[in-house]
């Protein structure tokens, strides 16, 4: 994939895009031979290369479902580029919102229906074929999604005005909300959004459209939270803080993975009894802890994808006392963790001794098969953070996380 388009391994975005593309290709291949769709299966995996590990390269492949292979795939795919173009036609040729029985759905792929999204699949294929370097939203979709956000904000007693390509929350100092296409999450999604964004003085970070479609509460959180807003250019920041085009840099597992999270710090949030330079933020991106809960205002809130956790910076070697089964942000000097595919992960750490060999057991609270418990050597592990709270609706909540 070229340009800035990345499919973070294990992300919902990657799952939806690749499941959709794989299913569309299988359908086109079997339709071409006029055989039943159950004869050709499709899968995907990260390419076994450095680019694959970073999310820039992926393999999507078709296979004959009959044992031994009936030769259908070989017969159907004589021209790979042609079948990619047919898949685009299939994906763009329907008028449903995400997928339906006219385009992608069948009884055979019923377990995948929730992961099928025509628009994302088509955008990815057009990008791969060089037809659309920069995926964008169409104006109608953008307006609908902005309206969805506006309804929720008004339910929270905010005053909101919807303009071309943006929302203005007048009750929050004219804070401006624009959307981005999920395949290019940092850039405003349409020329109108771009114009509004470059003129706006109080922008929230662009909100990616899949978040609005699939995780609306977290999108609403981003609208009203101070995190991600563009600070005025001369606002003092603690040393080591990266400033991106869109505002204060929020960390992800990827950005912390290099260099053991050195120089991490964040601003825009004041926490009693803590040095600002010892505090940083992490947005959870993948399935790891969606079963873990914390309490805000008496309500249990899951640590699902999109949750923003506030950390106190630590730099401790792994030793027995620290591995008390509590949640820690850890860095490995050896390998990427299975759960994040990066050298940083968040997990419950437990000291384990078996047959005289010592290891640290990392436990996730997840339903995902990617987040199965993992044992690692203590000498490769550094604890880089301790969670002290979460950010919700722009407010810091101190919490005791599990
Ligand atoms: Zn359809």
C-alpha cells in the first residue's frame, strides 16, 4: 500500500477491509466460472515481511474448497488485475449501507456479515490499483455521519451547528469537528472538511468515519475531549513531547514501541501530585482489554478500543515484586508481543516459576485469540508505565485499574 494508507495488524479497520476484499474476490472468481460460491474460499494474512509487520503489506489469497483442489481458482484468476477491477465494480454496484444479499452476503459467509463494508473494500482496492491515491468520503456519507454525531452531542445538551464538511460545537468555544476517511485517519475527509479545518482555530483531531459508524460513544468522546485538540502554537509543552499537525501527539503501541518509550510525555492535562513530564497518554487500538472495566461516576466502563488511558512514566526492570498481577505497560527488548505486534503492550503481569525457570506471564482480558496469555523472559522486559486514570469527555478520572 502506498502513501499514508496503513492497515494496523489486528485492528478492526484491517479486519473489515480485508474480509471485504477477500469475499469480493472469491465472489467474482466463482461468478466468472458460473459455479456455486461455496467452491472458492478466501483468506488474508499480514505479509511475512517487514512491511507486513508494520501493516503496509498484506496477502489476500483464494483457494479451492474441495480437498485436493478442483483447479477453480487457477481457471478463474487468469488476470489478477482484471479480477481486482471486477471486485471494485461489485463493491460499488450496490446501494446498501455496508453489505447485503444483493452484493456480498451469502449464507456461506454469514459469520462474516458484520465485517463486510462495501465502501471500505472499494476504497482500499482503488488505492492499491493507483486509481485513488487518497481515499475520501463522499459528501452524502460525510453529512450523514456528522448528523449522527450532532444528534448525540445535542442529547448531551451541547449546542451544535452543522456546516458543509464540519460541525461547530458552539457551547465549547466553537470547537470544530471534521471527519477523516479511516484509511487516512489524520486527514480531513473531503475538500470542504479540509477548508474548514485549515481555517478553524479550535479543531478537534479529525474523527475517522469507521469510529462514527461502529463505535459512536468513543467518537463522541473525541469530540468533547481536550486530547487531540490543536493547541495554540506557542503553548509550552514538556520536553520530549511530539507535536503533530493535528495537535498533541497521543501515543499508540506503535509510537511507544521504538526506543522503549523514551521521551514520552504529554500536556493539556493537570494531575495533582504528578509532574506533567511523568504523565503520558495511550489510546488503546486493538482487542486486548475489552473485558477489563473501570468505574467512572459509578458506572462500569470497558477498556475497549478507543479508550484513552493516563499513565505515570516508569522505567523499571522486571523484578518479582512488580509483577503482582496488576495492569502495566511493558516494553520488550527482544520481540514484538503477539497481542499488539509491537514491542509495547498493556497486560496484567504475573511472575511465574516453573522447573526452576523464571518467566513473566502476560495476561490479557480479551476475547480475541490474538491476546492469548504469553510468557516472556524477565530480562527482556521493562515496565514503562503504570495506569493512574482515564480521560473521558475531556476530563481526567483517577481510577484504580485492575
Ligand atoms: Zn449491497
